C-alpha cells in the first residue's frame, strides 16, 4: 500500500503465449473498490518485488532490457515507476543483480539485498570477478560452511549483502534521490563482513529508515546453526547483536509506528522429544532503553497458535497477525497495552479462509490482504477492522468455477483427539452413486490444508468424479501445541493412525465408495504415502511425490540436515523409516521425483523405485513387468513448476488412478511419447 493509502500494488502471474512458463507483472488495485484493476508493467521478463517509496514512487525488480543501457546478459535490476506517471526506468543495475527491495515507511530511505563474490573489494572488483568466471566458464564453488544447497539452488559463490541505495556524485540537495532522474544511484554496503550470514535473512526497516533489524545465521559446532537478531545502524554501518540465546532462534517482525518497539518471533530448537515452540515478543528498541534493546516482553503467550506478525495499527495500539486455525488462517488483532497482563487476542476475519500479505490503511480502520481457501484462489480484499467484514476488490480475473462442493468433516483418534479434514465432493455424489475417494496427505509436516494451491488442486480430480479427502493429522498446525507434539518424532504412529481414522470416517459415508480408494502425498505427505503402503493394503493405488523413503539416507543428504537430524535419534529414524517395510508393499505405486530437488534429494526416489521393483510384493517379473510406475522430471525441483509439466503430472496421475482404482484405461499425455 502506498504511504497515502490511495494505491495498492500486487504481483500477478499469467501464462505466456505458448503456455510454457509463467510471467509476472505488477497490477494496481483500487482500495476503494470502485475502479477496475489495471496492469502497470509489461515485459517478457516480468516484474516483481514492488515497494513504495515515501513519495509514492514504486520500486520493482526486473531482468527486462534497459532501453537506455548497453546490451548484456539480463539480470535483475532496480526499476522505478514515478508516482506522477510516465515510463519506468532503471535506477540501479549491476552484474550480480538486485534481490529484495525494502523501503522505510516514513522516510526517504531504500535498501536492497544483493549478492557479491566474497573476495570482492568493491562493486567494480565484483563485476570483474564475475566477468572472469563467465569468460573462463568456471562454475566451481569452494565451501567452508554448511549448508551448500537450498531447495533447488546451489549456494555460492555469491553471498547476500544488505545495501543502502543512495544518490551518487552530483546530487542536487534540493531533490529527493527517488525523483532526480539526472543522478545515478549507488549502493553502500551495510554488511560487508556478513559472509553467508544474511542468506535467507528476514529484514525489518524502522519507519525513520535509520535502523535495519535482520536475522543472522550463527554457525555452531558440528555444522549446526541458529538465527540471532542483529541491529544495523544505517548511518554508520555498525552492526550489533541484540538477541542471542542458546537453543533459540529470533526473527524480526514489524517495527511500531513510533519506532520504539520491535516485534520479535522466537522459535525454540527441536529435540527428538520436543517439537519447536513459536512465540511472539515485544522488544524495546528506543534510544531510552539501556542498550538500545531492552528486555523481551511476552506477547499473547497464553494463545496456543503460531502467529505470523503482519502489521501494526497506525496508533500502535495493536498488532495484526495471521495464524493457522482449524482449517483456516484468519487475521487476528493482538492488543498492545502498557500492561502485558491486559493483552487480548481477537479474531478479525470470520470466514474459513487463509489470509496473507496484510497491510493497514493510514486511517487505521481498514486493512487489505490476499485471501484464498479451497473454494477460490488468492484475491485481494478490504477488511473492516471494526466489524471484520471483508469486501472483494475488483480483480484481474474472476474466480474459476468449481466442479463440486466442499464439506468439513472430522474423526476421533484413539487418544480422543479430533482429526479434522476437508472433503471435496464431485457433482452427483450420493448414496445411489458413491464416488471413489482419494486421500491427499499434506507436506510440511508442520502445516495445514487451508489455502488454495494450483499444484495439488482437488477440483481437477473432482472434475473426473473423485472425492478428495484433505485431512490435518497430528503434526498439523492450527490446533495447538499439543496437537503438534502428538506426532513429534513418531511420524509412523500418531499421523498414520489419525489418517486411517479420518479415512474410516469418510468411507463410512453413503456417498463414498469404500472399495475404490487411493492415497496420495508430496514431501512429508509422500513419506506418509510410503509409510501407508508398507502398513496396509486397503488402498487400490498410491501416488508418492518428492517423498522421503530411507530416513537414515535422507537426514544427512537433504539441504538442511542441521534441522532434520535434530528431530529424531538414529534409532527413531530407523523405527519410522518406510524402506524397512518394502517387502510388505502390495499396492501399485506411482513414484514422482524431480532431479533438482535438494530438499528431498533424487536419491530417495531412485532408491524407492529400485526397491519397489526388486523387493516389493509387486516386484518386476522375469519379463521386467510391474504395476509400479516412475514419473521422472530431469529439470524440476521439489515442486513441478513448468505449466506443461504440471499438465503431464495430472495426466499421468489420472491415468494411473483410473487404471488401478476405476479399472479404466485413460490415455497417457501425448507429450510423453508413449
């Protein structure tokens, strides 16, 4: 939202003309809801990362060509779209590109995160080193710390730094840097000695632009690490640690409008017996505090939810947060009185939807957010903070139609816990025409089925006549700390029995065909699908995507071993490892994996595939035939992101399910060449 509250900008992704990839563009929305949404940027390379300057200019990043610059390899540059109209222009370009953009709420101050080669003395030296690597075709990276990969990216040789964006020589003192087109902008490195410490850092800028708060990764013994909280003085570049405690990581939330209070999120280290605990705090960062950072004050610690801080109200009286809560992720208001004992948490939005990207209008009576659920994809809404009423703003596209209906159901676990789920039902499902059912198991495992996803979208399968069950078993968020703890370190126990209990409840309905069911899952959900395959033969087919198979192998080879190896001892990992039950698998399995998946490395999928063919009850016969299948994507990662690959994914899944669940022959996608 612009500082004056009159403009909203969001990023919209659309398919290119060939339907082979998504491109992003910036769109402007009318906060009043009167005008239609309008696209304000356009290029083949796309635009993202919008941030308003104090004067209303819009910064964004894009790799599109600079019409005034020399030709070269496209990299993300910093662009500026003037508040009073006109063409966007490049205000900062560098060989290493520009990443995230941050601006101060009440000052003319802009910051970016950008990568530098660690040995570079300055920007010119960095450019020369990059040119040398490119010209000599050098891709080697020498590491001295862990980790070396993240999701689908090889870390290094570049390291992120936080820069202040400032006018270069020749600056007219009478003109703000953001509107002086005659003077190029330059970068001042605020974290020259950070090394890899600000990789994946969370950053908050004080309203006056004088201080940046950032999480730094602190290396520990035995390749472990945790996050500490740093304060960076913009004028001097001095950096100091303000929160650093053993067994705890800290992350900055928004700074209060008066600049005196920082919201802090803490996350405790996990152990094999204890799940992490996520809490909110307030930290006095005023000049009046003893060291510029006073004591942490607990904020709503009696509230048993994992809150994500979003925005302060303009008068500093309350904080807006979102949190998973029983199949939704509403907006909540947490009051911030003088006495912590008076803190109260009030649910603002009342619908069963998930809210993200919450911003508050300057007048403090309205907020704006993106909202989605399993009934509709993300859309921009205005929230009346007094009544909680939400109003959908005119959007670039209307909601897609849904081929079915959505219900909320629940089962009771053996320990008496409620196990909730969504059930998406196809049109016409009834006692006279019961629908086959697919059990979809979410990943994480710390997560919840509560928001729209295009990657695992139940309506594409309800359109084919299936009911889709979306349960939240033990380890799911939105049901309290004890619900997470129920499955901690025992993935094959609480989560599995919860899944079977809610499956029993669903197939007991007259509109569900209990004899035609399948199970599916991705990531941790894929792990659970593998575990289910080795524990029961109740399903006709199982689809396992990007799945954990051998936990003793997965732990040391994932991109974040320092996190996963804390959750279980070696004995616990073996006790919960699906690969030890391969001989009992008698259900046809479709294995799906991308080669560029660093979170669940391809070795998991390769080993699962080989052991299914060599050890399961449906192993390959003497002619090499087996009902198992392996869908392999050489250039996809943990997710399948390319649009045509997504079509292949759904096409192969539909073929496999139809063959094994419905006893029907649905053709495979033609692009497979089979």
